[in-house]
C-alpha cells in the first residue's frame, strides 16, 4: 500500500514496525463547539485510511485525542460561566453522535487532555533534563527550539529565520512567528479556575504537548502513522516531533499524512472565518449523514475540496443509483436465474483495490464502483445475469464497502453485530427451509425486512444485512 508521506514529501510503501500491526495517531477535535464539516473532512479521510489498512489485512490501533483544555475551551467556559468540564462535555457527546451519523469507525482510544496532565508534566521534566526546556519570568515553560537540531524537518523551515529567544505563547500561530513555544503556561487570571500544580507552579499544559504525551503513552515512543489536516503540519506537528524526539531521543513517527482543506468559495472552512456548516446544520436541512459522507470522501484527500450544495445533490443521485442496483441484484440473487458471470466483477474489485492502495485514490475507487454498477444494470436489464453472478457482485460491493462505508450505510454502529432476535428468526427460517416450507421461509424473510434486515441466500448459507 502506497501513501504520501509528508515527512519524505514522496509516496512510500507503508511498512509497519510491528508485524502486520499499524499504530496510528490522529489529532482530534478541540471540544469548544460542534465540529464543522471541514473538521469532518479530516476525520473521514482518516476513516478511509483506517478502513483501507483493515481492507489490506492490517490490525490497526488508532488513537484520537480530545482537546478539552486549551486557549479556546478556557475562553468558552469563562464566557459561559461554567466549569471547563461542564463546558466541554456536551461537545464531546455531540462529536461521538456525529461520528456515528457519518459512519466513521471508532478509534481504539480517545484520551482526553485533562486526563493526562501527569504524563505531560513528566514529558516536560525529561525535556528539562535534556536542556530543551526553560522557565520564563511569568512561570511558564518554553521549548528551546534553537537547541533541538531536528526542528523544522517536517515543515522544512529555514533555521536561519529563527530569532533566538523569540517566544510564542498562543497555541496557534503562523510560520512567521516561528520561535520557542509554550509547554506549560503559568496561571493567569484569564484562566479562571483552570489550573494544575506542577514543579513550575500552577498552570496548564500547552496544546502541542498533549499529543506527544498521549501518543507515546498509547502507541509507544516510535510508532507508524500520524495524521491530521494540513493546517496541523505547522506548528502543531512540528512541535509534537520536537517534544517527543527531544524527550526520548528516538524517532517519533515514520509516516505523516495530511489532508487538504474543505473550502467554501475558495477559502478554508473554519470557525474563525465564520463560513462553516456543522453536521447538524446540514442534517437540519434534510441532508443525510450518508450523503454528506459521500461528498466528503469523493475526492483525493490531498486536493482541496470545494463544498457546494450541488455536490450534495449529486451525491443523493449517485446513492440512489447504487441503491437501485443493489436492490435489483438482491432480488435476482435470491431467485434461480441462469446466465453468465461477467469478467467485470473481478476487474472492478481489482481496479478498486489498486486505486485505494495507491495513496487512497478515491476518485478512481468510485470509478471502479460505478463501472460495476453500470455493467450490472445493463446485464440485469438484458436478463443476462445469473443468480450466482448477482450474489457475487453484491459480495464485491460489500468488499468495497468495507472501505467506503456508503453502500450499506445502515450498520452505523460499526460492530456488525446481529441482534439476538434476528439470530433467532434466522434459526427458525433455517428450520422451516429444511422442512421445505417455502411460504414459511418467505414469511420470516418479510418479518426480518420489516425489522430492517435483509436476508440473502448464498452458497455458504444465509447472510443478513442491516438496510436503511
Ligand atoms: P481543530 O478542532 O481545529 O483542532 O481541528 C480538528 C481537525 O480538523 C484537524 O485535523 C484540522 O486540521 C482539521 N480541519 C480544520 N478545518 C479543516 C478544513 N476546512 N478542512 C479539512 N480539515 C480541517
Ligand atoms: Zn495533535
């Protein structure tokens, strides 16, 4: 599987450190508001990446942090007159609801920054030992960028531009302000009651620190893959590398991947520009999570994606085409039609696999899916497709769907678990079929359908799927 590594600025074949196991860290949301669909472009890109790794047979351990303390969350809590926890809790809850709405698979760990302050303090202590941290007059602690030789390797900064001793206290800043950044921020009145004790006095961690501390805790000092939106590359990811490698003396991450922005009218969709839609805004307008997912994943992740309502309408039409095809095939697959199995089946899966394995080539992957839809529709119309071939095509759609998460969207709990009552009906159905009671079998099929489960009989016995 080839991926574009931002560190190497080249496509590379991904080779995990541990046999067949990819350890990956994805920068998660700052929970001071509802995530907007620009953020979800990043999370759906990471979902496609995760699913493609699984598609290739890798085991994946994914960690996504929840930034529940930083400049923005503290400002929000103070403005709302509630504690930091009370302020962030509803946004964390909303975030998980949104992930489900978009059929994004769950990561293995969602550590929160406020739950890992001791780990962050320990990391700063290591940086002191290695001469990479210093205290400022106001009780804050800064990373000494000039003392860390590797600084700038990800963003390819020119070290000549480093102004010795220049410091930035804010969590987010531009390349022009390249300088020493805050590891620990000494308490001041604008922090309200948000503070932790540390060897350097009361204060709170800087934003960048949490990702280094939590990724090391859950994934080890060196791990495979780290992702985020392109705006995270500098300073956030550059600083993560400095903190982690500065403290451990080991390489931090082997492959870095970044997605381009979701744009509106040529500008990055962002809260500060005010040009954003949350998922809730769009659901409220009658668009489905499935349609929104379609728009977000239907492009190459390294290309900016322009958000339009025309794209949502096109998604609705494309999904209807897919659904129509799946419906026709499902009907045919349960019958006894004879005919041929077209070569297009193997070719479509081949093209799809090649596409996703070449740096997540989603445009080509969708092209392979629709080529099969076209071919199937035409064969169904000409009555040339056998029941067996129809079932085989459905299996190819299912295989593709392990990456896309679009064709069979209903199974949004990601577990694929079949409820006990469905299992029971399936057993009953097997019994009546064994007794050749076809009417009874149909009755149970209808009952399952009314519960939202579709049964298909294949060579290996009956299969059920949740349908929307
Ligand atoms: P934040 O909550 O601002 O820390 O951002 C969470 C994630 O969303 C990060 O990976 C960002 O890089 C990403 N992100 C923010 N805005 C956009 C956008 N317009 N398009 C794509 N990704 C974005
Ligand atoms: Zn991060």
